[in-house]
C-alpha cells in the first residue's frame, strides 16, 4: 500500500500523467477515481475503519491543496470530486468483498466442519 501512495504522490505532484484514451477528456478524472478507488478498496478490505475513511478523504483534499504550489499542476474541485467518488466506490467495494469472503468462509467451515 505504501508503494501505491508513493506512486500516487509522484503523479499528483511531479510525474507526467498517463493518458487513458478510452476516457477522452475524462481521462484525468478516471485516474483520480481509479487511484483513490484502489487505495480505498485496499484499506477497507482487511477491516473497514471509519477513521481510515476520513484519512482517505483528507488525503484527497491535501493532494489538491499541495498542487497549488506546483506550477505544472492545477488543483480543481472537479478533481477533488473525482477522488472522493473513487474513495466511496473503493470503500464500498472493499467492504462488500470482505463481507462476501466472510460469508463464503463461514459456509466452507460449516460444510466441512473446519474449526
């Protein structure tokens, strides 16, 4: 997860942004949704803690604020909104996956009497 954070910070502040041609003009927003969605899913999968969700939301805001200091970057409310959509979607996906894994695990244990 640390590697993902470093990768995101590099692209958010310094590195060139890769294009996602399938999304056209929405390419930048798709990257925001994808990056924060993946991060949120990884955080929520082991144990969805509300404090971690708050940290992700704050990180999305901090990324936009820090970009104000970099002349080659542009902070925007649309980018923040895309990041927040990613956080919510990733969080929901991670929490749902955790629940499904738990149900399957309990069913497996009861079927095969594993203790």
